[in-house]
């Protein structure tokens, strides 16, 4: 891919998170972008990124959603699994810089109005009592012993042991 934008890298990683077992809808992709980046870029930038990644053969439109192509899945599998999102974005940027598509694929067209509606729906859901299920569970701050693993009190010296 010759022109490499930050939105392209972000969109590809977010699509990989949102489309694990089935093609993801735009609302799910927007939620994953918010998880990875902390904020969502404008709908025009996202629409252009969908078209660029579709033309490069990394995203495919299927079954009412958007999924990864086999080439994109290969790039995502190379990424470190234990790294945080910033490290994975950095590694993916390098991989996308070296990626050369074999042939041009048809561009994926997502209307800016659809993206705007997905962004607004995500913001409304974030303001409400519901929570984003893509967010990892918080880890406890203190390391507590497992319940049921208590130590016994020592027996007094004068008492005989029960048999």
C-alpha cells in the first residue's frame, strides 16, 4: 500500500477485533475503534479508509457486514498477542507499509451517513448505563489468596491429636 494513513491501520485492527467469527457491522467496528484508540475519527476519514483497504484487498464486504480478507488475517496473525494496542498498531503499520496487493479489488463503499449514524449510536450507548463489551475486565489491584486456601491454626501443645 503506497499511501499509508493512521486511520487505515486503526480501521484494520478494529475490524479484526470486531469481526472474529462473522462479518462485523459498522457499529461494532466503531466500538472497536473507540476501544483501541480512545476516540473515533470523522466519518469522511473512515469512509475513505474503507475504500482504500477494500481496494488493497484487505477488507471484504460479505453478508451485510465487513470482514477481513485472508491476506489481512495473515497480517493480523503476525502481530504480538500479548502487546497493548499501541504496540500492535505500531507493528501493523510496519506490516502494512511492506504489504503489496497482488491485484486491485473492488472498493468497499460505506456511506458517510451510515458511519455518522453508527458513531452517534455508539456515543449514545456510551453515555447510557450499558457498557462496551469489548473492554477487557479490570484486574484486581491487590493479590488476594484464593478462597478455601486458608491455613489451619496450630494445635495446642497439651492436647492429643484426634485420630
